[in-house]
C-alpha cells in the first residue's frame, strides 16, 4: 500500500493516515510512505495482509515528540514512526525508555529538529525588497535548514515581524507573510534576494562587538554551524577575525599594561578636580 503525503501539512497528513491504517489493521511492513509523489513499488499489486485494529491513545508528550521528529530529514521517518506508535499503542514499548533503540533514535531526531528550528530563528537574515510607493516595508530571506522545519519555525517570525511583509524561502517550501496573513507555499524561485545596504552596517557592527579575548572556535561553530555561514553576511568576516584574534588580544593587553591602574586613575581625577576648583 502506497501512502503519498503532501509537501505542505505533511505531519498532520501522516497522523491522519497512521490512525486510518492502524484502525484498518494494516501492518507496517506493507506500507510504502512517500512525500509529494508516489515511489515505485514492484509489489503494488500484491494483497496486503492485515492484523487486528489498533486505536491510538498516546500521552500528549509522546505525540508532540513524534510529530516533531517527523520533520527530520530521515527518509524512513514515517515508516519508523508508524511502527513505534503501533508498539506504544499495544504496550509493547514504554514511552521514555531510551534503552529501546527505536525510541532512542526518535528522541535524538526530535532533538536535532528542535536545534535546527532554534538555529533558523537565530540565523535568518532578511534583505529589504520594499517596492517604491509601498505602504509596508517588505523583506525576503533565503535559508537552508537541515530538516523540514519551515512550517514549525515560521510562526515565530510572524509574531516578531508582524508589522512588515516578509518572505522566507527554503529549497522546498516558502513562508510568505503579507498584510498579517501567513501562508506556506512550495518554493518556485530558488534565487537569493539581492544584497541591500544594511548588510554593510551589520558587518561593521559585528566586527566591533567581536571580542578576540573570549574567542572559542569550537563553541562558536557549535552555536553557529559552518553550514549556515554561506547565508550570513557577517560570516565572511569570521575567518579573518579568528586569524587576527591573537594579535588583537596582545594589543589589548599591552594597552591595558600601559594604562594607569584604577587607584592611580582615581588619584589623578581627584587632583584634576582640585585644580579645577581653584
């Protein structure tokens, strides 16, 4: 049996299909899941064996974790999740048991998806594309997430930037927010937005707040993965800032050593105040 899920609303569609299949007693090994279009199946004409009907009654935390993990890029995620929910419903597995390999994998995938959403919230960089004479400013951004997270991540931007029109395009889906309405579409144009003047200002600001004395490259790349750098305007500065960090730290220390200490500075200020009082 082939189940073709839509590219938009994939998780909700999987949930409905999984409930339907479980109620019909369809075995996991007889289902071929795909997104957008049917996958080739050499055994499509063979009758699918059935089992007893299963009704889902899962804890809310389990449903939330499973649906988050379904945004992972793993092509087998739908089949694995269907197997797991059947086991949970039949009490053949216990939610939260990380010694269960299938559950452990799902929880790790959930963690990866949540981390990807967090990174998208932090690393989307808008460029202004306001047409002449428009009443609302308009912005566009291109982002390449590791997983299928746009639908889950987009409401954050709608809440934060509700006073402007914007568009965030990814290789598969695009979020468009116009006049207060959020819409998810399939991506038709993969061209990145044109560079605007604010990027130069942002680079200047980033270079000035960069503290070479607190540089920890591993921690920085853990928080800002290198895969995101190509879409970050400030990323072009990072290699040079890292390379020159030791020299800048040495210069900062030399300047600090040459400057008078705090006690001497207070004494000099007191003397200066006394002279001005005369």
